[in-house]
C-alpha cells in the first residue's frame, strides 16, 4: 500500500507552524507574517555559496530549500556543522566559529527578516519575542551534533540524523508522522556525519534491511519512526520557549 506523501506547504504556512510551535500567534501577528512572503527574495542554485552572515544587514529566513553551514578543510573536504531547513534563520546570533561558509544544498530562496533581530517598538510580527526560542533550538542542535560525532557508531549517527530531520521538518508541516522528503545526497550525509560515501551507503542498506527505513521515488523517506529514534538515541527537546 502506498504511504502518505509528505506535504509541500508554502512559506507562510511553514513559518506560521514554526512560530506557533513556540507560542500561538494572535490574528494580528499572523497577518504580519503573511505579508513577509511579498518581500523580495534572493535565490541560489544548488552548490552556490550564500553570502557570509556578516555581509547581510539583517538575518535572513530560508523560504525554500536546504542550506549547509560548513567548515572547508585544507585537503578540499568539508565538515557540515549545521543544516538549515525552510523556516530556519541565517545570521541569528553569533557565528559558531570563524571561517564557516554557507552553501545551497538544493535550490534556495531567502528573504530578509530584520524583525527577529531588532524589533521596533510597534513590532506586531511576534518574531522578536520568539528569538530566544530559535537560539535555544540552535544550541540544542549543535550539542546533539557534537554528541553524534563524538561517541556514536556510523549506524547510530545516520539514524540520529534521520530522526532529527524528521522532527524538525514535522515542526513546520513538511513531514507526516512517518515520512519526509530527504533533500540530502549520500555525499551530503557523509560530510555531515564524518563518514565516507561507502560507509553511508552500507549503513543505509543496513537500516533498510532491518526495515527501519524505506524509500519511494522523489527522495521520499519512510521511517519506522520510534525504532529510528531509538536506534539513533535521539531525544527531542521539550518545547522551546
């Protein structure tokens, strides 16, 4: 039987879901969020470099697409230290370390979001009030990534990443209870988890053999969700406020 296909909501719906997960938007805030969609967007093709956060006058929100924040190695390799999804904000808070570069993992569109950084006295978007929750989630994701890389097997790393991505995408209406569209290639997964392409491929095959995951065309990944969470040792945080 064919499984449910993950939804594809528009940007306003995604951002509303993100903000409502922190604190319910009132009608006035929701109207202002809807107006954000009319702002001019900057667009990037896959593998294009995004400007450094310091080059922007204000934070930008990912309207569509996935972005990788990476450290470029001297040997030409890279370590992806953060994955940014639709509804995430670039340039919010201090940069984790100097020399990081942001690049488009897929086709990407961003738009300015100054309200989340410095809210004017008449701000009605509700973004500034939720800024601390965005930063708290970033901190949680960074710590989870450190633990994932530090003491985990390849099997645990891949399962943890899949569980994390499912949780994050579900927050913004981009996943069903057991499926989502995985925009990462196996090379991207390897760059994120410090694994070779061959190791990633073998680990995904093992997860498939154990019926923890399976695929459909269009990069749709189905999860045996609770078993993947257990295999990866992923513990979603309590609601961040």
